[in-house]
C-alpha cells in the first residue's frame, strides 16, 4: 500500500508540474495577445484621428466649392466678407481618447474634446 501511495503521489506531482507548465505557456500567449490588442486599438485610434482630419478637409473643400459656384453663377451678389464669415463659422469637433491597458484591464482613460473653428 505504501508503494502504491508513493507511486500515486509521484504521479500527482508530475501531473501538477505538467499543468503548471501549461498554465505558464497559456499566460505567455495571453500576455502576447493582450499586447497585440492594445497595439491594434492604438492603431485604430490613429486611423480614427486621420479620418476626422480628412473629413474636416472635405468639409472645407465642399464649402470652398460652394463659394466658387456662387461666384460663377452670380458674381454680383457675392460679398467677400460674407464668404469669410461663413468660412469662419465652420467648426469641427475632435475627440481623442487614450487608454492604458494592463493585464487586459483598463487602468487609466483620458478623453479630450476640442472644438476647432475654421
């Protein structure tokens, strides 16, 4: 019985060691995936900011095109001061959120909103 007990205890220790090794490997994979996720999220934030910038440029260009169309259609009623006032009244909102992720948990989040007048 003592030999059987010792044999079973050795088997148990081997199984526990094997499981501990597997857990370490899985934790390593998890940390790597969390890092990739954080990087992908940061890249997504950069792309969102670039998209906002392109959208703002598009709005400015559309307003300028509309001004030129008015000039071409009827130059008599056009007032340069009106064009400047309408372009100054345009505004865009830029939102930026920065998150710090540690062990798949958000440990800090900073949001910044800016109103840009054009």
